């Protein structure tokens, strides 16, 4: 039934249907704008569920391939006696075991963030248009199979985030938005430089019968020229299309730096702290849950798989960077006084675990890294959903002013405790599985680093329990609710009325808040109890990746 449908295009373009509808709705009709914006975010979730069910996990190759000629730019064909000389970019989409879980994660977290956006109190029309444009760009990043298309979607995600933070963020929202754009713009410039060199070398092909010359951004063409086609001009010495070993190392480091800024890797993490602190909670759900994963995805897809020999040579560097992220983030999270910053530094620490998994360079480590991406996406989205609910009621995220909440809002407090336990890696929840696989894989490559890294897991339990238990079961606070400046999110109906325990009483979760909390909680529990839901999908692709890397490194050593 679904075989003839362009599922990937439906996922990619369905949010734009919501954008079209939103443009004709009067901006004063806030309730209708909210309903349309939320409904439009559930369309790609429906198609993503179909994609997930239809995906054949036993196949390592790309599936649901859609490829159409898109851009053809004629060049000077008189060069080198060519009959034609073109620069070619295709509309090329596909998914494999690496991209499929991230596509589904994007659809799920975006839909839950759309539900959380009911806390937005101003300029609803612009907010939902930007939100849906951002969702489209994120899908494109995980499905694109052409370098130019990938870069286009990667850049397209920056603009909506800049305005979503700059307009609806907190007091220092403009500074956070500018810092975000500056850091990510530098990373994008580095990535574009690497891509242009790749297209000009590995993307060059020649039809010797017709003497048709072509530069292509197609990733499959580039990989064939790099690894599978000894007759490719790339592999001939003394020609302008050769990638030397030094140039490959240079490109690997360009991509490591470009995607490391997005991940983020210490010391390029400061922009992310501002984002977590200033952006509205529904936007931080997207940022922490999905946008950070774009950095890891790009590093795997382009940095490591296109340059496996260079990546293999610098696994120790990846492991050290991962260890620094893990310990630095955990230590700083432990001393924070604001819950948003606890979660921000926690994200730095958790992305360190992903780097450690990649540095392991074996199936267990890589599977753990991908699983960790999905797990952290769900957990961080749930935590920032809770931050939004707490901030709406109390007007603050300072730990000293959030205390004894369990007696007043038991449902939210219970979900918060669950999310905290998932974040610290409690067995039976999704956070445990990724960490276990990563450290099993890392212990086979770098035992000393794995042993020191375990300290980061102990610190994670300490900082998360310290924050969550103080907020839920600490002595009741006496702070009255206040308005959060700039975001349009106002603390309602808390009123500061005293509860039986002596602290202010707030209203517990509304239905529209409880639904995404329950859905995210269910997935976190489901992946913890039945990790095969993701690992079966990832396993074949990761095994193919490691086989590709080992064979390439072995050939280079001959």
C-alpha cells in the first residue's frame, strides 16, 4: 500500500502544508493558530510511524530512496576538451539504520514541543510558521543524500531558531540568539569549505565515451569515487582531482570542528548554555532533543564514514574530547543553582558519552552512541517540557526557589523524578542502555579512559538527584509566582496560595501538558525495557559502517 508513496517527501513537506494554512489565518485568532500549528506537527509524526514500521531492519543499505534531477549548472565545456561540463545537485532523499531513528525522534519531539508551545502568549502566527519551517529543515538534514541539499537544510535550521529565541526568549534572548548564529555560522563556513573541496575532487566524474565532465554533490557518487571505483580520476596521481593524504586529514579536521561546534564539543559549548538558559522551553525541547544530534549525525555521516582512515588515526583525540565533555559537564552541572543550567551542562556531559562511543570504533560503541542520541533526545525533551510547566507556574527555575513541589503538584513532580532517574542512567530506562553499550565498546579500545569516564556517570547521579530531590521533596518554598520577562510566558493561577505543608500551592498539569509528558515517559520506559526497538534498526547499519571502516583502513595499510 505504501510502496508507491514518496514517504520521505511526505514527511519532509507535510509541515509546509501547515505553514500555508497558517498564512491565511488572521493573526488575532490565537486559538485557531495554535490548533493548526499543533495539528501540522502531527502529520509528519504519522508518516514517520509508517516509515518506521515499513523499514526493513535486516537491510543495511539505504531504503525509500527518492532521487530526481534538481539543479544543473553548465560550466565552460571548452576546458579539457569536454563535450559538456556541469555542476549537478539532486533532490536525493533516503534513510538507513542511522537516520531512521533520528527522523522518528525529530517527528516525536517536534510534536510534543508543539503541544508545549501553548505556553507562548504572543505572536502565535509567526511562532508556528517558524516552528514548522524549522521542523522541515531538521527532517531534511537527516534524509538528504546530496551535500548541497544537506547543507541547505542545515543552514535553513539556523534562521528559524535565531528568531524563535530572539523574539520569544527570556531577558537576554537577543544576546543568546546572536551567539547561537555566530558560533553556528562559523561551523557552517568550515563545513561549506570541506564540502566544496569534496565536490571538486571526489565529486568529479568523466564519461570517457562522451567526454562529459560533471561535478556532483551526490554522496553515493563521492563514496564510490573514494572507495569503490579504482578507475575514478580521484585515484590518479598528478591530476587536479586527487585527494592527498594530507588533504584528507585537513578535511576530516574541518568537519570535526564544524560538527563539533554543533554537538557541542568543549570549548565550543558556551553558545549552547545561553540557548538553554534563554530560549522558551518548547524551543529548547527542539534544540536539546534534536538540533544537538545534527552535529553527531554529521560527524558520523561525513567526518568518519568519508574519512575512516583519518578518523581511525585520531580515535584517541575523540576519546579525550569525549572524556573532557563528560567530566567537565558533570562537574559544572553539580554546582549550578539554576535548573536550566543543570540541564545545559548535563547535555554537554551526555554528548561526551556519544563521542566516547564513536571513539570506541567498534559495533558496541557505535550502537551505544546512536542509542544515546535517541535516548538523550527523549529525556532532555521531557525535562525541558517540565521546565516550561514549572516556569509557567512559579516564574523561576532557581533551585533555591523551587522546593517542596511534590505536595502541591504531585503529577509533575513524579514525572520530574522519573526523568531525572532516566537521565542518570537507571537500569530499565533508556538512559542506561546507551551508556552500557558505549562503555562496553570503549573498554575494548581504551580501558583507562573508560574507567575514568565511569566517574562521570557517578557525578551524573549526584547532580541530577541533588537538583530533582531538592525541588520535589525539599522544605516548602515561600516564593510567589512572577512573570518571566520577554517570553510571553506568564505564571498563571498559582496565586501563591498556601498549601497544607506551608508552601505556595500551584495547579498540577493540565491535559495538554500531561499528554506529552506521558508519551515521552512511555517511550523512555519502552526503550529501557525493550531496546531492540531501536537496536534492531541500528545494528545492521552500524555493522556495515564498521565493516566499511575496517576494510578501508586495511587497504590503506597495504
